C-alpha cells in the first residue's frame, strides 16, 4: 500500500495569499475568483474569524474551491485598501 505525503499532511484552514497580482494570475489560470480579505492588527472581529472560522479545514477547502483568497493588512497596504475602499 502506498501512502502519499499529501495524505499524511493535516489539513489547514484558509491558505491566504499575500500578493494580489499573483492571486489574479492564479485565479485566471484556475477559473476562480479572487477573494480579498482586508484586516488590521487591531481588528477584533478579524481575530475572532481567524480563531474560529478561517482556521477550520472545511472552511479553507470550501473557499479554495471557488476563490483564491488574499489577506491584506489595510494598515500596511493603504494604496490597495484605498483602491477597493
């Protein structure tokens, strides 16, 4: 019986990308949409989502099926946050 390394690796939650341009290319190649998640270090609801929702393997799998998820720190990336308001 052969077991691959991927089968042994535990599932993670959302696999956030950080580069919007690369995510756009990935989305075009995989026929998915780009999901932009804006957050800040001081965002309480964002921290709650990270701790109780986005860390769930089934949530990550569901998002990855239809989207290329990108997490954007709105404090650090003011230009892109402003572009999408």
